């Protein structure tokens, strides 16, 4: 299974993620407390991110959370994308507060 590196732009933090694992699953495995996992099915929008670089496969996402325009601009749900290369992303939505607050508290 190919393994890729995912980098969070705001913090510089990186974590490994294989192509069969959602980016959210990879993010949760880094062990940071308080990363909201939400529904893990693409419906709640808590894991909204913006992919800045890299390629990925994706599963269906709720259009109430991610519009076609959002998706064309790289805004997706971390629980529904699977890396095909190294990725760099920005955290948005409910997950943003958790990731950035923990970074500020270091």
C-alpha cells in the first residue's frame, strides 16, 4: 500500500497516510487530543479542509457541506478523501479550532 506524507500548512505538522486510509483517519492517528472525527461519512462537515497541493481520490460528499464550486477549489471533507500523492492542506470547519488551538498551546 503506497504511503504518503500529509502536511498541515498552518502548523507545519506532517503525518503519514496510506492510499486506503482517509486523510481524517491519518490525522486522528497522530494522537492529538480533541481532533473531532464527526460522522466519518461525509455528512456532518466537521472535517472540512482545503487541499493546497497533491492529488487524491474521493468518495461522495454531502452537497450541503461541499458544493461543486468548493470541490473544484480543493475544499473537501477529510473523511472522504484518500491520498494518491503527498498532500498539503489547510484545516477549515470544526476541525480548525482544535488543530490550531493545540498548536498555540505548545
